[in-house]
C-alpha cells in the first residue's frame, strides 16, 4: 500500500468514526433542537465525503479520459 493510500485509508476511517459520533448525537433525544440542524448538516456532509472517497477508490486510475500518452522524446522539449 502506497503512503497516499495509507493516508487516505486512515482519513476515511477517521470520517467513519466522525460519522458514527455524529449519528449518536443526531439521534439522541437529549440533543438540543438548537444544535440539531448543525449536527444534521455535518452528518450529511461527512456521509457524502465518505461516499465520494469510496467511489473514487473503485474507479480505475489508468486511462480515465480515454487518451494514451505518447512516447517521451527529449528532443521535443
């Protein structure tokens, strides 16, 4: 696993832990109505970010736009 993958994996795990904590607060009957709107918005944002990151992991990284690079020629520089 590359360093960037490890960092992204730990970031996704952090987001999942945040999502769990936010869910506890949003669905707790003791949460004040004043705080509920902000918590609900944040929960929605975190859930969307998790989905985007997980979808990006599934997308192949090579040839995303359908074009291929040509062979490198230093004389063209």
